[in-house]
């Protein structure tokens, strides 16, 4: 697992690539679409933004993996959204969208995990290298009071 400094450097480089190319480069990584996720810090109350990839997209639901490179601890972004599920997402350099994060239930994970690892076996290796169960997070468009959901 990369150390924190390496993970932060990769995030900064990825965001810089997206901005420098106007989103022409960096919208996918290892064949997965990329997204910028902004959470609110569970301790600080400040926004924190990370670059992630999504191994699965189902309609308007984006699935992300809280792998942290197979490390023993959950990533900070996961802990933040676990406590405050309202997040902002820019998918493939698109406009920011308010979304709600939800940790997959055991049944959902049992269904989704084989699909994730069949497409991207790196996640299976990450799971084998850690004792924690790597969570899947489902990001869905937030329902804004007074506004009809998209059809």
C-alpha cells in the first residue's frame, strides 16, 4: 500500500492533469472512469476532495471501492462519507453534482464484489492482502426537496 504522502501526491497530479488538459486526459485510469469526490471532514468540518475511479456504473449509480491500496485502514474519504453521506461528485470532469453516499449492504456487496473483481483483479489482490473487508460505496443523485428526481 502506498504511504499517505504518495496517495496525496497521486491525487494532486491527477487533478492537475485534468485541469491542464481541460479534462481531455485523466478521465479514466486503468480502464475505469475517474471522478472527483468531495466529502466533509468528520473531524474538521472542512471539505476534502480526492480523485477516485469507479469500476462499475449502473445507471445513475456510481460504485467506488474503499480499498486504499489494500491497506489495513479505511481511507479517510470513506470515514468522512460514512459519517456525512452528502457528497459532491464530478464524474469524468463533468459538472459537480450533489450525491448521497451509501455503503453497500452485505447482500449488495456479495452481488457486486464478484463483478468488480472480474473486471479489475487488482481489487481481489487488495482484499487478499488485508484483514478488513474492503467496502463498496454507492453514490446516487441526491434528492433535493421540491425538485423531481431525474427519470
